[in-house]
C-alpha cells in the first residue's frame, strides 16, 4: 500500500467512523449538510475577523499583504457559493456525490490546518489573537467539509392510520 492509498484510507476512516456517526445522531430537522454549510459560513466569518484584526494591528503599512489576504478570502467566498449551489445534488436516501467531489479538498485542508495551528501557537504577541482566529477558521472549515461529505439519512417513514384503506374483509377478520 503506497502513501496515497494510506492517506485516502485515513480520510475514509475519519468520514465513516468519526463524522458519519455524529451526522446520524443529529436531529432530523438538522441534516449534516446544513451543519456543514453553517460551519463553512462560520469559517468565512472567523477568517474575515482574522483579516480585519491583522489590518487593525498592523495598520495600513502593508497594503499589498492585505490585498492578498482579501483576495484569498474572496476565493473562500467563491468556494462557499459553489458549495451552496451544489447542495441540490445531495438527496436523502441516495449516495452523496460531494463525498467524492471533495476528497482532494479534504486531504489538502487537514495538513494545512495542522500547519496553521502550529503557526498560531508560535505567533508573536500582538498577532497571536488574529492567528488563533485564522486557526479556528481553518478547523471549522475542515469540520464543515466532513459534515458536508457525510451520507444523508433516508427519509423517515411514518406509519399512519388510514381508516379508508381498510377493506371489509380485514375488518371482519379482526372481529
């Protein structure tokens, strides 16, 4: 087994053994896709707070760095909009196509999140808080990706009593 297969196996384990049981325990009115999309939106907000905090702390001295951060945030917004448009592909009781479409993003985002957590841990004092907001943003992003990739539960069937569906033979047999 080569490195790529091992990494894919770890991704499948995280998805099937860790996230899917959590998604199955969510209330019926809150599917995993909705939780994942909420995490993605939260990630965007934490990232925006991080960018604004660096801007306030550093001032307007490094405008090119700030423009780069805003452009990267714009790409994240574009990714969120694309995910939002693809949510119609996920239907209850059917396999989730986003599980396979987001494999590469999930695999890249985990080591990147680990790096950002390491970077936040060693950040200088004035930039420590913005870096932790950025790290939290990446962590919430990964959690959201995994919830979006979970299989949706099949719709619940409710047994309902229909008095008009009974036949006279059924009623006679019950008496």
